[in-house]
C-alpha cells in the first residue's frame, strides 16, 4: 500500500535531519582528532625543546667542572664565561645558554642563621641588606630587612620593625609567614613593604641561595653595575664611585687571592672583621644558568642554579621552566 505523500515527505525530512546531524557529529569528531594531533605534536616539540635545555645544563656542569679542575681555590676568568651568551645551532632551531656567577648578589637567606627548623635573626645580615638598600636609594632598608627576617625565621616574635603571622592574618587574603629559607627572590612580593618599585630596584642585586652563609662575593667576577655590593660589604665606608674604581682597576686575570684584594689602596677605608674577611672570595661556588631553546614551532626557557662544592661533582640545586622575575 502506497503511503500518502505527506508521510513520504515527513520520512524524507527525518532522513535529511539525521544526515545533517551525522554530518555535524562527523565534523566535530574530525576537528577533535585534528586538534588532538596538533596538541600531541606541540607537546612533542615542546618536550624535545626542554630536552635540549637539559642538554645545555649538562654541558654547563661539564664546563664548571673544568673551571674548578684548573684551579680549585680560584675560579679562572678565562676562557670568558661570566655572562657570555653561547649559541649552538640545532636541527630546526638553536640553543642559547648564558652562564654567570650566581652568588654576585645579596643572599636573602643570610638574614638568618642556623639550620633546619631553628632559624634565628642575624644582625650582620640585616646590616648588609640595609647598606645595600641605602646605596640603591631605598630608604626603608632596615624595616625591609626586619620583615624578611621574620618571614624566614622560626619564631613568632617580631624583630624591631618586623612582621610575623599577625601582620598578614588581617588582610583581605590572610596568609602566614613561611618560617623557612626562601627558594627564590620572587617570594618577596608576599613580604610586607615590598611594593613593585622597591622590588624592581633591589631585584638585580638579590638572590636566594640554599644556605644561610653571608653572601659569598667573588670579587673577581663583579661588574661595574654590581659595585653596590662592594659598598654593602664595606657598610658604606666605601662610596659607590670608589667601589667602581676598585672593579675597574682589578687585574685582567683577577686578584690571585683575598689578601691581594684587601691590599688594594682603595680598600684601606674598610676595616674588615674576621667574618667579613672570610665572606670575600675568589672562588665561585654557585653558578646561574639561563637557557633559551627554539625548536620547530616550540620555545623553551629555563633558569638553573648549579653548585660546585669543594668536594664532589657539580650538581643542579634548582631549576625552573621560566626566566627569573
């Protein structure tokens, strides 16, 4: 029996609707497959770029080991390595690696002394931070040093001008102090008193080394831009202009030892304590590595802190898949 024309029309419309729905579903599936393949390809190239960055880190450890073998007591300046970008071509891209002295800075963790869960305020570290801040035109150095000290130390008793948990608990987003060593300088953004302008001014001269030792400054690797660190060491007894002159007059191969540095006529204005005398060094223990990799359509950047101990192999202390803030 033949169906009425109206029923045949409805059946045709239903078939057409099903075809349309299936076409939409098929298109969506094809797009999902295409995007999945693209994501997989991007993930693969990004992973390969990161492997190249890790390879550059391995090469840096080899170079550092070579430097320490040449002279275990004094890090040589040649071949030139400090802050010099090295470029390596690779298939479909390139690697740029920059190795520099990672301890030419004020170690924020030197604001305390001790180890583990027993970290106490160190007045000498606070004095050096204050001197550095003053040299850079930051007037609240003592207050900032106190705030960072309380952020790191183990107790809940604020030092003069400092801020423990109570100072942070009353904010719109309450939080607590860390009570442990800083892992990176960017943590200062959470510490009271560090607004954007203060952070930007101080940041180039700060670091967070995995030790509470007073900042071990290798005077042979300092640049003129890092002259404020010499002013810091002198407690302000040495002006910034004089500090720059000390660096400019440095022998081409660097001072042979710490005694030669302190024998510089311009350093006569400074009467170093035993602790300060030992703080100056001609050997770099911590190295900073910045790596940029371009590979195919991917890019990878990493920063690493490498340590060359007096005994044992060079090791990676910290690694981040980002540039330093």
